[in-house]
C-alpha cells in the first residue's frame, strides 16, 4: 500500500510547532493518526512531547486520537510535560514523572532542536494562504478558547443540510467581520536573525492599532519605532500620516512583512 509522503511532513511541522502548516495538512486530508514506522509516534505525540499547546489543541479538535500508543506503549498524554497540555488530556501534572522525563537522556535531531526559521512559518508545497485557516490559527492561539470547540471541515460535502449556518464557521472569539492575517515582524531588516515573530493582525484595523498589537505581543520591541512594509524585494516606509489607513491596505500579499525601525 502506498504511504502518504505528507505524513512525515505533518509530523515534522507538529514537532517544530508550525500551527498553520499543521492546519493545512489536516485540511488536505492527511491521516493525522498515522504512526511513524520506526517509533510509532503520531503528530499528537510530537506536539505534546515538544510542548506546542496550540498544535495539540488543533490536532485534538481535528480528531486526533488520545489513545494511540507508540512502540513503547506511551500515549501522547503520557509525553505531556506542560500543565496546559496535561489539562487537554484530562490528567494532572505528575511532577515526579516530569522530572524523570526531563532527566532522561534523549537524542533530539538537529532539524527539531534548531529548525530552520523558514520552516517555522512556511506552508506545505502547493498551499496558498487561506484567510479561514489564518482565523482558525488565531483562535487556536487564544488560550481561552475551549478545547472542546468543534472545528468544521470546510469543503466536506457530507455536512447535514439541516445544519445551521453558524456551524460552518471557524471557531473564534472575534466577530464575523474579523479577517485575520499572519504577518511576520522583523527588526531593522528582513533577515533570519532579525525575525521577532509573527502577529495575527486584523486587516480591518488601522496601522496604529497593529503597532499597538506588536508592542503587546512582541518581545524586545523599542518603545518608539517607525514602520516599513517589505514587499518581497525591498522595504517601503509607511508614513505616520498613513497610520489611520487599514492594515489590509498595506499588507496584502503573502510575502508582505512588517519591518520596525527604532527611532
């Protein structure tokens, strides 16, 4: 039987915490309960073991099994070492077990211990930026979202005709008019060593509000800074008089990124 080559990719993305890529693989029909042929680990095992709580929540809400055991008889819940992840599996944090796991020598491949920055933000080959999955990623990154919230599978044709319209919307704590877009944020210039992280901005918000979001969510951000838009080839300054414009007016393309320049 032919093995889906994307399974290994899903496992890797779950292990390094690339939430958007995991959602794209789930959306495209990859078997999320598929086990690695060598150790029996699933994507859920990897996400739980590596401490990626939003990815664990995404997989559970997509139907990942909590009972699948690896070759050592361990479930994904058995590998959980963080309290928030233990809660998702309905178990108490077992401190002695955590200390045992922490002190247990283990080999972590370099591609997981120090993943390429591009892999942390990249999408599966052939995938396009999907606003619905961006919104779903935003909701999953919100720790207040209940783990039991169902995630509809867009594009599935066997949805009951009597289902209410609201059942087809992605779970979110925002209004229906919220259009979330993931935007990478750099300091000074677009280079891996200058990457501060990513924000999920509302494209309907003003640039001024997006700047406030950066200050609230990013570490090592100067109190005052200017803003530039990287369009894939160069950085275009955003004038302060344009801060009243919508974020979506400036950051539309998939390659657009924010560059902050300290004043």
